[in-house]
């Protein structure tokens, strides 16, 4: 018998002073049986960083044709494609052809450097791709915030990011690996 996804609920309050975005989101997050709390919280962070009423969780691990998060316009065109982890470079190139902007949020310590070293030659050429990296200590601390029912606050100011619940606060330090070509 196949394992089913575990459902998490998150009340996420976002105060993004950099974008002047202040909103509460009630999210239902399906965590794939093979997904860790660390990866799920990365998806939640990516949602907070790009929050919009049209941003939605995709099928992610369940299918190669959908990202972890995406935003479509009213015509169905993909405006924003977001993946977390270390996705296959062919899937990233395909996403760059389908979406106006593509973001990849990498984590995994030394694995990120190895992944980028193997794929940078092909990915550097993609004009609409942004790649960010998070240190393992940060993503592990974020995983510590994971609960089946979460009350979270994400504050973004002057490029600094804090994710917190009622007991703990995690300062999120993003490192730019690749910026889009302007």
C-alpha cells in the first residue's frame, strides 16, 4: 500500500517591508512521504519570500512537470516557478523556457557546491534564473519549527529574514549563487 502525504497547517503572518507586503496566509501543506521537515520548511520559506494571492504549491516531488511553488497569470502563463533542493539541470532549463522567472533555493551544505560545480556551465546562461543557497544550520533550525499545526511569523527587512514561532526565531541568511541577467 502506498504511503499518503502528511498534512500540515500553517498560519503564516508575513511582514515584508522590502516589498511592502503585509498579509496573513492560512496554508495547507501536503508533505510527501519522502520529504523531510527541512525541505517542507524550505517550501514554506520560499512561499513567504514570494507571497502573493496567486502563488500556489505545485505537485513538487510527485511530478517533474510542476515546481514546488508557482504563480500563473489570468491567462494561465507561468509568471514564477520556484524549486527547492538540488533539481536536475534539465528540469531547470525546461522551467526557464516555460516561466518568466525561475528561482531555485538550494540547501544541503557541501552538496550545494558540488551541484553548482556540475551544473553552473549550463545554468549560468539562463537569463531568467536566480539561484539562492541556505546554510545547513539555518535549514535545520527551520526544520525545528515544523509542527502539524504552525503559527509562524516571517519578517523581511533590508534583505534580512527572520522566521519565528511563539518560542524560537531563526535568522535566515540567503546567499546569492546566480542572479538573473538584466
